[in-house]
C-alpha cells in the first residue's frame, strides 16, 4: 500500500506539472513505466486508491479558462508497446467477429481539441480536460487556419481532433522570435492553446487534424472510412489513414511508418488501430477508461530525462565553438546515448540547464541527440560557464551574434583537422576511406598543414605511420589522385566557406560556370540567386577577398585539381523556373533524388513540407499526410506521367 500511495502521489505530481503548469519534469516514457507499474499493483491487490490516476482520462482543468462540460465523454486509448501484443489484440477481434477490418492512423503528439458546429458555423471549441469537463478555448482555436469557421453540413456536429504545430512552422517561429524560442512541438501547441491572448496563439501558426465525429445530427455512419469522407467533404484537415483487413499487413505498415517517421513534418509517437465498422464497435463497447474497439501502438521512446554530467566545448572547422553535453547514458530508439548537442551558450541560458541537473534529451530525427530543456534542478547543480579562450589553441574567443568563434584560422589545430575531414567528405572531394582519425594523424605528424598538402603526399611519407600498411597507403594515395577530377559544386563545398552548405554550393555552380567567375562575384550579383541572402553572400565575398584563401585555391589547382566547370547557369531560366515541388509517396520511374535533380536542373526547387507557397505536389504510391494537406489547400497534385509531360521526357 505504501508503494501504491507513493506511485499515486508521484504520478499526480507529474501530471500537474505536465497538464497544468505545462512544465513536465519527467518524460512520457518514464511516466508510462510508473503508470504501468501502478496498474499491475492495483490488479494484484484488488485495491484502487480514490485519487489514483488510473481512474481518470485526463487531468485538472486550468482555472483561468471557463469550464465546458462535454456532451459526450472523451475516452483515452488503451496502448501496447510490442507488436506481439498488438497482433494478439487484432487476432482476438478477428476471432470474435467475421469480416472485420481496421483503420490505421497516426497517434499524434499534440493537444486534443473538440469543435462544435451548429447550422454550419463554428460555435465553440474545448480541450479534452479530464474527459468530461474541458476548457473553453474557442477564441484561441479560431486562429488555426485549418479549422473551418463554416462548413456545408448544417446539422449540429461535434468533432474531435489534434492541435499540432508542424516542425517547419516551429523552426520558422524560433527563427522569427528567438527570445520566445520553443523547446518542442508538443509544448508549443499546449502553450499556444492555453494562452489567454489569442494573438499569441495565432503567432504559432498551428494546425488541427480531425479524426473523429462524436455527434452528427440526423447523420449516420457505417464505418470510420465513411466518417473520414464526410469530414473531408466538409473541409476538415483529416488524419492520414489506411484501411486493412489483415493484422499482419497492419504490422508491416507500422514498421514502415516507424522507419520513415523522422521525415514527417509533424510529431507522432505511435499508430492507432480502430475497428472500421461502427456497429461492431457497439458490440465491443468500453471499459471505464478505454474503448475496447481501438488500440494505440507506441513507438520506442525518443525522449527521456537523465543527468547532465558536464559540458565540453568543441571547435569546428570554421572556428565556431559549440557546447556538447556529457550525460548519464540513456537508451533512446535502440541506441545508448552518452552525448547530446546544445546549439550555443544562449541556448544553454534559454533552456535553463545546469551541470548536475536532470534534463530532457530527445533523439531528433532519430540520429542527433539533443538536450531539450530542464526537467529538475537537483541539489548541488552548478551553472555552466562560457569559455573565454579557445579550448584547442588558447586564443581569446570573439562573439558574433549568438555564436562564439576562435579567430585563429591558420594555426588552430581543431579547425585545421576539421577542414581536412570536411574536404574529404562525399559531397566535397570524396576521398574514399579518409576519416577524422586520418586527418588528425596527418596533421599531428606534420605531413599536412592545409588541404592542398594532401596532393603532395608520397608513399614514403605514409608507410611508417601507425596502422598504415602498404595496402592502406596505396588505397589512400589512389583515392586522393581520383579526387582531382571534381564537379564545381563539390569543390565550392570543399572550401569550407562559412554558411555554405551542399544546396547553396549547387546553386552557386549553376549561376557561376567556373571558380574564377565565383571569385569575382559581387554582393548585388549573389543576391539575385534564389535562397542566397545577405549573410551567405557576405560570406562568399569575404572568403575570396582574403589573399590566403585565394592562394589556397591557386595551390589546389597547381597541384592537379581539375574542376569540371558547370554546363548550366542559373541566369538562363528553365521550364520549372520559380516553381516549388513537394515529393511524397513511392515513385516508380525514378528515385526521389533523381526527381529532385530533374526539378533543379530545370530551374525549380523542392521543399520538405507542403505550404501555401507550394506549386505542385508530385505524389507516388501510398502518399500520406502531405497529399492530404495539399488537397485541403487546393494545391495542384500531379502524378509521374504528368511530371514527365511537364519536362517533355
């Protein structure tokens, strides 16, 4: 009983921080683990405490908002975290009912909102609250452009959906309002909807995905699919969904989405399986908390809390100083994480984190772990100090905007090693087998002081280096020799010009046919290129104003680099000039990278997300939420044959 009371008190406290204060102090995965432990104890003992969180769907309603009693109770979803459990549930359903089929939808990581319409007009909006009583957020929700203010259907209609902020809109908000920067998409939505000033809600440019009809006056549905079609006809942005009759096909689709979810522009933390036929749902019924006709499958946790042990400062190839968090190891998405990124010192201050404190760490895009913010300041926590001197060469740092730099470009070891490593990467000179350890060894042995020295290396220089045997020496020298024939865009990228990435290098190579042309580029001329702003243009002009950089380019050319000058120029317009494409689904005629290349070669550009600025969505098989959003925004959707016709291929 003591353990149960302790768990109940902990969980209720965590819920208070999560729902009321909007300042979580524990991750969802950790909460779920404690919650499941409490459920097991309640089943074992047969005792349920009166304040147990297992007895309610949501949590406390904020006092600042008017309370709204829902006309229909909002249930939570039962969940499982293994495919075996989900398969067992679906097979049990199929054994009880013949000819049953299912819908599969995203499990959104946002905020549930219920909208009520009458005579075709939006009348009120409310949060879920505790499932029976929510908060009136009508004015806030009316700022969401994907929530229709009026619809064709004139009977009373109550619909349920999820308030979301796309990751692209979150990024735009943080860039536009750096002093109000938001740490994650879920908190961004919750904070926006619970803001008493609707103007502040509007600034965040939210979306709302509708996935359920709670009530439709004089309207009957037979399936979930019918419900979605009705919602689509009435102008709602609907949750992407698919229909299946085979449980194994559902498992396969979940595995596919799990692999691809990092490419989505929205946060999902799982998938929801529902019985499609509504009459069968009535037969299965409800528990006190969940519908028995639905199950949520949760993906492996991408965010957990852990202890921040230390912060070290890394020197990049451009001299930028970046803080790296050293954390107590945690397992995220199948990987053990020891380090995580922090953007800069201002990011540290904004996230209010301390050495020795408990912090949230998220595996962003399933690759790069990132510290998201403070979970709890523990006793003995100490502030993080910004360094005054370069940790590599001891030079006093200079601050440019929010970033700190080491100005010792020519003699800072970490900068030189970083430039050597970057120079050899695939999108640069593509020197096969050249790693950071290779760059470090060549620099520290005194053989290479800048990238041009790579082209003076001989077998006798390398053969006595640690771990360098004859085969490795020959392979490296062969790869260096092969790299001498290089595309202009790769060469530009290899130079480590500040603020120049792969895409910008490609854009520059289309506009300037040769490296000599680029050397002479002016600010005015550079600013004519799409997506080249003042910061990028200034970086290019300043780079080629520096005599040392000009000398480096000349040395590279004299040591055998042969640049394949661009056969295109951005100054001549292609047939797709000024058009923005979004690619979605599986293409059959070519890969996505091939389609992207065709678009760029003909003057167009691609984007990862659908917006009002999108001209065309190129949709392949099994297109998902991007296709749905394009349909709702009225954007032209084309198939592969239409795309070929546009290009006359």
